[in-house]
C-alpha cells in the first residue's frame, strides 16, 4: 500500500511539473514608468514593477495594429507586452496612441 501511494505521488508530481510554464508565452499589461536603452520598466495592472528587455526582433505596434517605432514609446503610455517563449525578451509591444500635443 505504501508503495502504491509513493508511486502515485511521484506520478502526480511528474505530470504537474510537465505542465509548468515551459514554453508558455506571458502577456503583461500596464504603464511605462521608465525608458533605458533597449529596455523599459512598466507597472502592471496588478501593481508589479517589471523590466522588459527588447531586441532587434521585437515587433512594435500601436493599439490599432499599425506599425510603430521603439522611439515612439514614452513614459506614461499604456502597453501590452507579449514575451518570447523563453521569457527573456519582448516579442511584441503594443502601445497606446501617443499623447496629443
């Protein structure tokens, strides 16, 4: 009986870890708080501060899905960031319309 419980527990843990975050693409929503080179900081909608690294492969979009430039990103803008599968850099950054001048 103890052996059956031990094997069942092992299989449960093995299956659970297989469905962890490997290859899972994370999406973050929030506001830009600081710009720094190829990275920016944002405060997520749940109040967490994140540093987002970008690369030459990062796609920049406006909220209407038109192409944007990284230089258009500004402090205070709302963003939606989809990370790459490895979770290290942003795959896409969708930003709100720039502030009216």
